[in-house]
C-alpha cells in the first residue's frame, strides 16, 4: 500500500490486502492523534504512585476493529486515514478519565503529511 499511516496501527493498515488493492497508486497520508497536555502520558501509562488510565490505546483498539468498514465507505486513502484518525480522537475524548476538561480538550488530530 502506498503509505497510509495512523501512528500505532500503521502496520495493520499496511497489511490489509483490500486496502492495498484499492489504493496502491495513491500517495502518502499521515495523521497523528494525541494530547498536548503535559500530564497526558502519565494518565495514559501511569506513574510509580498512580495506575494507568488509558484512553488513547483503547480508542485505537476500537477503531482497529472497524477499519474494514471505514475503508469500504472511503473514497480514497486520504478520506480513510482522516476518518479513522477523527474516530480515534472522538473515542479518546469519550474514554478520557474525568478531569477539569483540559485533557479532553487537548486531544487533537493533526495531519502531518
């Protein structure tokens, strides 16, 4: 496949035969989904004194199970990666532990390439 990448699931996407056949001639598209809150990594992975409260990894896992469905509705690789990234963002915002709203608001999708 010609360069689709969602950080964390890029290897899954590149091995999906249907996608490779559908979009072999299209260019690279890279989106990232993450948080700009300084403490987001500590919430996701925990610390020595606080347990992990993952919200991004569960979002990626939920979207992984729907990639074939997202792909079948997408007109091309750009739309596929964009829709999948925004879906990860939406689910991560639902999964984020209750806080003052800063963490939830800091979760964003960015197109890298």
